[in-house]
């Protein structure tokens, strides 16, 4: 009986948060270990299904960098990174789209649908809803997002699962590889999302003693970037989070995707588990 009472208490604790987010859109950038480890994949799918079933509207933007690098290495194609972002060549953009849209996207969609959700996989070339220009080679900089198209899918009770490949400016252009954090940020802003969550392979943003910083604002973030506390792959995540909140998203969260049910722990509990970013 005590175990049953504990379950009810847990549900009641989550109720204020379910009420708060009911009918609201939450963008989740899915990547890292949560996208690779089989147990964590299952945990992620259950979290998304839970949000979906209680009336919260999830939108997933996924990465796939490790898999892309694996394929490029097997083909002896050089991989270069600048400030945590892949420099995509004309040769590697075809591999990136194949992996992101053809392999990873469909795996996520199938996983969610098998659990009872209604997910649909797209990339920026579909309806040309995400367009970009060159930032470095075929690594793109987003110039426009058709949020109406994405919101239409959401209104049909679908979960959009978005691969970060953007359309180019001509029918024959192979497209652009977009950093998934950046894509998630811009998509969240364009569709009026209430929150954006970035799944990472760290507890969140850490200080120089490797302790979690639970809350950050713009001024503090700039100081931490300047003194090297925020560096490498965390830079695009933090910048994407700041971009989202500056464009109307209420808050951004950088959380540890290696923890089972990390999304539910962050959204539906009072303490949370990661770093919260706001203006």
C-alpha cells in the first residue's frame, strides 16, 4: 500500500507542472549518449510519449554527429571542427543528409510510433521550411524558417522529428548541414515554443570546479565564455539557448541526457536536474 501511495504522491507532485505546460510546445534537441545507448533511447521515447499523452506538444530536433564522423572516417573523408561546429564540405553534405535524414531520423520516428505516439520525420527541404546560406562551405547559417508549417503538423496532433538539413537557394543545391543546437533554437523561436531543452553528455554548464551551475543569465554567460569556463562544444549550446530566450522562448534548459527520464525530471519536478538559462 505504501508503494502505491508513493506513486500517487509522485503524480500529484507533477500535476502543477503538467497544468503549466498543458497545450504548450516544448522543443527538445536530442543528441549525445541519449541517442546512442539503447536503454537511454527507451527512456527518451517514454518521456516523449508521457509529454504527448498529458497534452504537452513535443518537437524533436536531432543531431547525429558521432554517426556522421564514423561514416566519414570509414570513407577516409576528413572531418574538421571550428568552435564545436562541423565544417561541412560538398563531399560530406551528402553523407550528413544520408545519416541524419535517412538513418537517424527514421529510427527516432519508428521508435516513437512503436511506443504509441504519432511522429513524422522531416528536414528543412520538406516544403523548404528551413532555408540557409553558406557559413563555411556547406555548413549553413539559417536565413528563414516557416514556423506555420511546423505548427500545422503540431495542430494535427503529430510530433515533428526534424533533421537539421536546410534547403539551399536553387533546385540543384545539395542543401546545408546546420548545427542541431542552432536549428533547435531557431525552430523554437519560430513556432512560439514555451521551452527548449538541450540533451547533452554533461550535467549541464559547469564551473571551473566542475560543479553544476543551476541558473544562468546573459551577462554571466559572457564572463564564463571569456574566462574559458564555457568552451568547446558547450559554446554553441549556450549560444543557441541564449538566442532562443532572446526571441521569446520563456526558458532554455541544458540537461544530462545520460540520466534516465531526464526530460521529465527537468520539466515536471520543482528541483530540476540541469542548467536553466533565461534573459
